[in-house]
C-alpha cells in the first residue's frame, strides 16, 4: 500500500513518465553491488558525484584504465586519472572494477613497433598486465581481463595484434595467468557484448570460458555487457543470463544501457520505447536476481544519467540511462528498484 501511495504522489515527471517521488537508492534495495561507469573528468561534477554516491556501490572506469589512456606514445604508463577514480571509490566505500587489461580494439603503437632486441613482445605484454593489475592490487574487486574476445558472428575469436603475436588462445590464457600473478585475490572476468542478441556468439563465448578453465587459466567470472535496444524481444536477456550461469561462475551484468534510438522496430512510438526501456531494465535485474546469490557478481549501468552516456554522444536523441540529464530517476530507475526488491 505504501508503494501504491508513493506512486500516486508522483514527483516531477522525468521524460514524460511518472516516477515515485520517494524512490530509494538502487544500492539500498539491491542484494548485489550496483555499479556505474565513470570518467575521472566527470568526478568534478558535484551533481554526478552526489548521484553516484547515493545510488551505486561500485565503479568501473569508463576508459581511463584502458591502454588508450595508460600507455603513452613513448611506451611509458600513466595512472593519474584511474588513480583519481580509485581514490573516489575508496573515499566513498565503493568497490572498484578494473576495466580492461586486454582488448582487441586497443593495440597501442608502442606495442606494435616494439624493438624486440630490447624487450620481447611476450615480456612487454606481461609487464603491462603486471604493472596495471599490480598497481590496483587490493583496490579492485576484479578485472575485465580480456574484453570482447569473441567474433561477432560467433565464428571463433577476434583477430588482433595480441592474437597475431602471441596466439589466438594463448594470449588470452596468458592474460589470466599474469593477472593472477599480479593480484592473487581479484575476480578475473571475461567480458563481452551482444551475447543476448547472438546465441552463436554466446555459445562461442561459453566455449572459450570452458577452454580457459580446462587449461587451468584462473577465470572466475563472466561479464555480459548488455548494450541493448529497447525493442529487444522480451525473454532474450533472461535466456542469455541463465545460459551464461550454466558454467557455475558468477555473472556480471557489466555495462547495461538500453538505447531508444538503436531500436530496429520503427513502428514503436517514443513513449512505447520508453515503456519498453523500463521493462528491459527490470528484466535484466530480475534475471540476475534469479541466479543463486553466489553467482551474482554485480549489476553495472554504463552511465547513470543520459547526458553521460556514450550512446548520447553518438546520437543526441538517445536517452538510454535510468536517470535523465538532470539526474532525476526515470521509469527505468523505478523498474530497477521494483526488480531488486523482488
Ligand atoms: O563508453 C566508453 C567510451 O567513453 C570510450 O570512448 C570507448 C573507448 O574506450 O569505450 C566505451 O566503453 C566501451 C567498453 O569499454 C567496452 N564495451 C563497449 C563500451 C561502449 O563502446
């Protein structure tokens, strides 16, 4: 009844949809860590840092812990921005998720033009992982060790500088072994996207995880990014999460956002897409909540506010996040609260 009254006494209408005025923080109702990505640059925005502090219990650096930031043109490393994110997390009692050590999409020139007379490629690769995972040892709950390893059509693994120089499977296994060497306690995750859209990609992703485990590589969890569109068929997210959980490893909903403008179904009105967007947020949370507690790693949103989302930079008409530009909860945030409460 209290819930019904709260809904009746609606606060400001966020993006046209009524949201309870007294919506509790996500982290207060979720039985898992709730995360968000963040850029060091944005931590200076007091409205954002207040929203993060109120809503989430885990942070993922959106890009400043990747090679594109850490590796400088001369091959040296810089950590000022990721250190600021780590300090913010620590100061606010939040967990920190390292993202990401090895990504096919990022192969800095410093690696490509390595003088192997001075250092072998394999040593440079290991040194990088040891330096980064070692620096944040004891500060991170885990790492997305290898990001997006599986080909989009599910036909094997992605080609990259790393696979070419170190071997398609070997560079992946080596990344896990080296990350474990650097940090004995961090969760070591394999992270990928479109797993809910492409069953073949999901199957290859699971096979890769199985092969890593069989080889003795210390893989301890699976991340499913979930950059989805609001018109995704109901049930697909739940099916994907259940299948991913079949290996028995913890599952991380690692980068969830729900695009309006990427929807393929052009017959759906903007209002209908917003309604579906809230339902998709709920389905993702419910699917994770349906797993045994030991298999729920965390639930991470790739941007709390619309204005911070990479999708909005791609298409200004998008509004993929659970909070609007001003940080007011949208129907998606209300749906998450309901779903977390069970
Ligand atoms: O949202 C991130 C964007 O700000 C960065 O410019 C980009 C490249 O580093 O990465 C985006 O995040 C990606 C994530 O790291 C991996 N999965 C897909 C995400 C969206 O592209």
